[in-house]
C-alpha cells in the first residue's frame, strides 16, 4: 500500500513536471500560433485551454468526494489517537491568550 510520503512525492513530481512542461511548450505553441494565425488566435487558444482546465477541475472535484467518502470514514474511525489529538487541540485553543 502506498504511503503518504510516497504519494505526496509523486504528486509534487507531477506538479513540477507540468509546470516546467508548460513553461517550455507554452511559448513555443504561442509563437507558432501567433506567427501563423495572429496574436488574437493566441488569446483565444489560451482562453479555450483555461476553460477546458476549469471544466476538468470542476468535474474531478464533483466526482472525487463520492469516490473517497467510504475510505475517509474508515481511516478516521481506525485512527485510535484521533480523539486524544482533537481533545489536546481543543484544550490549547480554549486557553486565554496572554
């Protein structure tokens, strides 16, 4: 079973890959589109990509909680130290500030 550290490392790696791939391919594609179709087409293409990304994020955010609801509840109930941690945090937060 993958650990949280391994998953977070994979996500960080994919995030970094996507950022640098965009930094390289964005200007290349923008220059190609701008050179062949004009600068107005670059803005239309960018707008289309942003809308496509927003739609994808919206779809994923709506589908994701339904997928992990049972697993999240199981993880919370199986964590024996959670109630002690919550009680400790509540006692720290309830103390008056100095």
